[in-house]
């Protein structure tokens, strides 16, 4: 039995709904189904706009037969050749062998690819280009090319009599139509906008420039109604959905707030994420949280298109990013995510790498600012690390100055930090880089530190700050003696790998190092790439959470060379290897007229082999 809806006296919805489909395009879960819209115009000529998915073929043809009421079908306009809209094209031609197919050259190519048809293409195909028109009696239909919204052949159609834009995939949504056809019959803002966003971000999110191009073309039209291929027909309040499209396609956050996605095997990364989220909420900052192993990526990608700040918290797995988090990050990169501030939390019980790998993947994205404050957890969050969470919270809160509530103290351990503290200010201080060495009986060890300063000249006293996670720290606590080798600008990266990237607990960091020299205190120092050595004896030690501050009297000091002392800045600019540039992706241009795709650079005198338009009618994909 047919099931159609009347839109105007001579325009009908003849589509179908599908609530049995589990995964749209095989990847996007659609728990609320999906509609495949098709429209039939019964003017002096009859015109069908697209067909539907194969799953609804029988009902679709019942709908067409009923609406035609015995008339023949004159035209099929093919706006989009993806099979959710064209699957019934072959059967349609069998049933209506005289129908004329109106499409562009790219669609014709795809029709021949998808179907093995016995059809007189010369006689029954009408090829259209940008702004070509088709008169059907009272109505004149104008064709507007919309390549890559979402395939290269896409066209949209404007009915100038009624001001109707048949918009193909644009302005659509996941979700079956439950009896209502018009957007104003339901509560879009409350019940549907999340699915509009999820549909947009995942289907067209990669093609922001092309969607912007369509929006520009649409802005020149007087639109009274929008008829998309999925979801509701819009007959008023267009500005709401057009503004959303304008934000999404320019990768502009819809709202200020923080999306937190975490990958946690045993709940400890989740715990750190929860604490972070609680602290942000304490400040009145909106948050959304997702367990990437539970929530399908399409929902999280959509959330990333919504919020201004993104936090990725991932455990390390097989020496890399946790599987589901890596999939999400790759998905976001594929969908061209831009213009966001990102914070990273990593966890690793013995060799945490997930944070730096996530950073590498996102580092070269356009306008992605990655906060320096990375929290690295070893197995589970420790009390001493709460200030690091506060540092991330404060760095994020600095972007919400006008929105944050006065800071409330976190329970128990953490000192209140003012939102006016910008942690980035700490990076304006100048730091050197030093190898700190110690000796405990037969054990020689060393680590990299960046904080050594002279406190007084008489007595000649210095202070060093050492992370408690370093084995050298424990040795100095016990032996109360150390050497500082001041690294020079000639220091190779291998010194940092040797003393900074491994633990002396299990390794002999000096093995095959060539650093055999010892100061008068018997402790080794670094010759060759250090310009001086300072030996000192601990006077006092102060516990500062993650670090111990040692004050120590200088017992010996001597110059090794006149090379310049190495600064932290010099190290980052000249010694630390830069993240690998992403593999070069193929450049391509698409013809705005017919959708032909040209790979590689486009010469100025290029002529489209299909429609013969020049290079000025191509745009970068
Ligand atoms: Fe609804 Fe791009 O197909």
C-alpha cells in the first residue's frame, strides 16, 4: 500500500523510511532509522527527483504509481548517484523505458559504472551544466552544481516558481520520518539537532569548502522551502539550519565547552578524565564525556564539531595509542577537524607513548592549538599529580575568562589556583639543560634537568629541582651529593635519549657512553658536550609534590670549554627532532560545472575533458 505525503498541490514526497538498517553506509549506527526522500512533481511534465535505497523498492514504486495516477513519468533528475538514492534507477528504467534522465556528465559516468543497462543513452539522457534549466510547464527547474557535497557528481535543483531548493544530501539528517514530514512539525532543537550534526560531520564534514561554496550559491536564491534527500522538509526557519551549516562547514565551534574522550582499560585514565571534568564543571565550563570504547566514533566526531575544546585521554597500548582512541583521532583528521584547542592526557604503566603520538597526529592540523600541559600517568593518578590536572584546567579556563565561575577549592589536596594564572607564562622563563649525575656505591646514574640556579655567592650555594620519578633523585636523597654538567649547544640528541628517555633503575646509562671522567667527589660528569661541571653537597631538601628542591653548597667547579650553554629554546629549535610531516596527500581539483575530478596541479590553460570549461571553473578538493 502506498504511503506518500503531499507537499504542495503538484509536489509529493514518495520516499521511504528504513528502521531496520543497523549501519548507514556500513559505518554509522542509525538506531532511529533513516529516510530516503524522493519527490515527484506533477506539472505538465512529470518529474521525479532521485530514487531510493534498494530496501524500499516495492513501496517506492507503489508510491510513484499512485502519485502518477496513470500518467507516464517524463523525467528523472539524478542529483546524487550514491546508491541510497539511485539504487532503483535500473528498475525505474525498466518500468518507464521512455523516461528522460537529467544529470551531469559525472553522473552519467557513474550510472554506467553502477548499472549494466540496455538503455538508449543518446536519446534519453539530458546532460545539464551549471544554471541550465528545464521547463516542465508551470515550473522552471534550474540546476546548480554542488560537487563533493558529498560526491563529485552532486547537483541541487532550484524550482523558481515555488522557491524550492531540492538540496540533495545537504540539510539532511539521520532518523526516519515518523509521520511528520516538515521540520516545523517536530522539535528540531530539542530532539533532532544532535542527529543533524552527526549526519553533517560524518557525511560532509570533510568537505567544508565545498559546502561553503553551495551556501554562497544558495544565498543568491529566494528560498521558500528546502527538500533534502534525508530527513525533514524545511518550509520556514531556514536561518536556523543554514547558520548551523555555516558554522560546521567553516569548522567554527558551535559552543564554548569541553569534549572529553577517554580510552581506559582499567578505569584509571577514566578517573583522571572524571576529575578533570569535575574541575571544569566547578568553574561553570560545560563538558561532554565519552568512553571511546563504548560510544561509536560518529557520535564523538559530531561532538568535536560542536565544542570549542577537546581533551583526549588515552592509555598506551602495544606501544601506541589505544585502538579505539587511535581510530577516533584518525577519523577526526579525515574529517578535517580544525580551529580547536586540545589537551592531552596519557597513561602508560612502563612506557607512555600515547600522548606524544596523539600530539603528532594533530600537530599539523589547521588552527589546532595543543596545550603544553600534558598529564602523563603511570598506571594510576597520584595525589602529587593533581596540580597537573589543575594546570590543564587553568589553561582551558583561560579561554573562558568571561564564562568561568569563581574558582572553588577542590576537595582536600589541591591548592586553589587563580584562573588569572596563565601557565604559558612559565615558558617565557629561560631554562638551561643539564645532566645531573650521582653515585651510590657502585651505581652511577644521571638524568636530564632544566632547573639549576645560584642562590647565594657566600656561601656559594645552588638549588636544583628534580622530578621524584627519576632514580637519580632517590640517589641524591640518600647520598646528598651530585654533579651538574652544563650542556653546551653542541650536545647531540643522543645525550637526551640516553639520560632522559630511559630509567637508571634497570639500565646502566653510562654503558658504552664514553663518559668515564669523575670529579673529585667520585661522581661521573659529561665531558665533550658540556662546558662546565659543578659538584655540590646537599644542604636541604624541600618536597614540592612532583619535585624535590635541593639546595647544595658548591664543593668543586671547573670549565670544560667556551661553547655556549644550551637553552631549552635552542634545544627545541635545533636539537629535538621535529614531528614527521604527514605524508603528502594527492592534490586534486573538481570541475564546478560537471564534477570531473583532476588529480595533481591544475595548469592555467586546463580544459575540462568532459564539459570543456576552463580552469577558472575548477575548485580545490
Ligand atoms: Fe544520502 Fe551521499 O547519500
